[in-house]
C-alpha cells in the first residue's frame, strides 16, 4: 500500500489532519513481508512489502530464496567459488574480476549477480574466459539462463570479467589497441567513458587502415571523442557507398572527384538533416587532406576533395530561447522548491542565471567561487568545449546556495571531493561528478511535478541548453552590448553571439515606438505600433538608419528616392529627429546666428535668406523638442 499515493489522490490535504482522520484497519487478514525483520504488509501478490519489492527489482529480481537469504545474513555478502574447484583458471579469473569491481568502488556487486555466473562457467566446456569470445559467452548465457531483463546484472558481470581479463592479457596503450578493429577507449587511457570506436563496419581494408590512422591523429591533437565518432560514422557511410557494385572502388586510387560527385548526388537525397550531411562532407574532406598531408597513401588522386560549394546550404538557425511565460513558471520559488534534492535545485539556478552548458555545470569544481578586488563573486568553470577556464558573475543568492552545497558535500564526504556536484550513487569516495544523463532525468521529473505549460496549455519539454539561449537573449534585449554577452557566454567569436542578437531589433523597435519624434515643422510624428503600416514603417526606419544616418537625426525619405535638399536637411520635409539630438541642434542654431549676422554685415542677401529659412525651421524643431515633458531626462541620458 502506498500511503503517499493515497494522499495525492485525495487532493494533498494537510498531512497531520489527514493522518488523524484515517480509519483504523484490522490487519489480521493481511500478510506481512517475507523478511523476518519487516512487519509491513505485502505489496499486491509480491511476497515483499513495497520497499523490499523495489529493492528486489533494483538488484535484478533474483530468485526469492536467494534474495531472502542475502537480506537475512548479517555482515558482508558471501561468494561461493567451490563449483569452480575443478577449473582453477576460471576460478582465479572470476576472483580477479570481483576484486577489480571492489577496487573501483563504483558498482555494488552482490552474490545474486556473481553466483549464477560461477555456476554457468563451471557448466561450460571452457577452461578460461578468454577461450571463448564474448559473443559466444553471451550465446551460452542465453541458452543456460535465458535472455530476460532480470539477468542483466549477471551478464554485465560476465562481460566485465571478460573485458578486464583481455586488458590484463593484451595490455593497454596504442601498441596493443591500434591493430584492433574495435578500440576500447579505457585501454587508451581516456578516462570517464566506456565508449568504443568501431572500425569493423568499414568493409574495405584499404580504407579501414588510413581511417584508423586518421582517428588516432585527431584524438592526439585534442579532438573530442564525439568528433571521432562523427568521423567514423561518415567513413562507415562512405564505405557503404564505395561497396555499391555501381561504384566498386578497389582502392584509394579510384576515389577521384568523379566518385565524390556521385557520392554528393546520393547525399542530396539522403533523408538526414542538412547539418548531418554537411558534417559528413566535412569529416571526409578532413580525411582526404590528412592522407595527403601526412603521406599515408600516395595513390589518392589530387582531385579527391570537396569544395565550399559542395556543402549543402545550412538552414537558417532560429533562436531557441524559452518564452517568458515558461521562464516565469520555472523561476517561481514555489516550483524551484519542488526539487527533491538541493543539488538539483542549485544546478538549475546555475543554468538559468549563469548560462553555462549543462556539462560544464555538472563538472563545476568544489572551490568554484573567486572574487575580484571589490569583493564581487564570480563563478569559475571549465569551458570544456573550448578547453579553457572562464568566469561569469553570480548574485548573492547563487553564491549562498553554492556555499551551502559545499557544506553538504563535506558532510557526506568528510575527506572532500573535487566536485561541487558529486554523483549521489555508486560514488563512495566522491570521485565522480554528477552526469548530465542523471540531471536530465531529474529535470524531466521536476517539470512533470511543476506541470509547466506553454501559451497553448501544452506540457513543456525543455532542454538545459535552452536556458543558455534564454540567458543570452535576455541580455541582448536588455541592451547589454553584444561584446559583453560574448564574454559572459565565453564564445570565441561574435558569430555565435550574433545568433542571440537577432531579437535585438525588437528591442530597438520598442525604443523607437516609445520615442517622441519631431518633423521639420516641430510637429510630433507617431506610428501606431499595432497599425497596418507599423511593420513597413519600421522596416523603412531600420534601412534609413543604416544608409541615411545624419549627425543630428535620421532621414525619413525612402531610400529609392533622391534627396532634393542635399546638405540642407533642416529644410527637408522628410527630416525626423528626437530629443537626444537637442545639444547638436542648439549648437547649430548658434552657428547659424553667427552666419546670418556675418552675412548681413557683408550684404550677402541670398545667404541671409537661405539661412534664415533653415534657422526658422531649426527654432521650430527646438521648440517642439523642448515642449516634451520627458526631454530633460532624455537629454541627460544622451549625455
């Protein structure tokens, strides 16, 4: 029975009153949990209570008696290797694997997972795990134990033992791993990943060998594992194309421009995205250049290359910032408090307020706060994409939450941890950080609890990276200079930051609509922001600002027309200005008064006539601008 679920279904009333109002139920007819030390009722048809049933599932649903025996035994688990007394080599191998599991201190390995493997290997004809490839062991396991989900932990231990014995027998490093067609990155000293790089799907040996050299070189110069995977996938697809009987390339000597053009034709009808197809072309081009540059194969034709025009034109990238309606919901303190753990709440705050990538946030160092000369706090993090440290200012709330998190880490791991967010499970020493996969799972559950909805009432699914886009977009729309936003996001160039700046025109339009504009007669010029001509007027104004900016205002004449008032904007009926230009207008009025006085003294009637017209218009402009009640504030801002 789940009292929590019962309480939720009754509308979540006040808990103390709800508990007091529960009717007493006689329990004589209810069976209790199979474990002798537990007195709770069983869950449904299970022999266990709710909690012990969950625990039974968590350890792989072993045989009931085996699970009861293990729970009833006090102290450490026991592993019985006596079935392997006649196979000493196998016995030593499995004992070695069990010791490795213990030393890694990451996974709790129980006898319920090891004992079936001991019995299975004892019943096999093999005298060593390495006598059979892992594929054969998997088939033997399925035949003996079945292939159900319940045995996943047992098969995982068997696979773990096989891999570590291979490491012991074959060694590690490039000398032993490079000849293989499947690279285990752990053997190459690349920590933090269990990934494998598979070259066995490249059908042609003459393509597979330079492909392996290419990927090894890319890893050696600091390219990421993800990039290596992208390169191999591109080579896999190219290998499949070359194996087509209509192409039938017998070596790199046959891979010329004609073949590449044929491949481009196939890529053009590939259903994958433009980005994916362009990425394949980029990987292959880098592969061909590396072969020529390093002299791996002199037979590659010189015209085996792709040109800039060969890349598909990328789609226009739209901003991915979240709507303010959604942000208002996820930023509510009541919703933030729905996190079941303070670590998830703090990590969410960091993502929303600092604009970090989720991988960088999960890998924050324990001592991640530094201060400047004025005592202001900054979050120091490693930009793993650019492989450099970066800083972003933080507010007092985030700083306080980080300090509290540091105390929680020290409370659980008194010896300390390198990470601000250590992994909560399978991490007894605090040596592993929280994974992005774990946080994303927690985030999805939190969004369900908060019931976040968009403007159409639909449930919102968001990604952590959208908070980074929202962070940049908000800054741009608050008139923060784009270069400042680039620094805060730690972009290497303004190109990516410009992606957020696309919304900047909406901010400029807001200011333009609010500004009081005065024409040459001193009359106010207004545009209804919701009117039918608003967009067209705005477009003309934007274009005018680019091509017809003046030192004291803007020209409102359509750019397709020729100005009949060259060098005399103050006599032009298309002239528009705002209070921010009052200082320039006043200076110009003073200059005009001096010109008129000098011209009158010299008897230059025509000059006096022309400048008096300009002076009269200027007086109207100044009078119109000075009559604006918000003029003084605007002038102050302009200064």
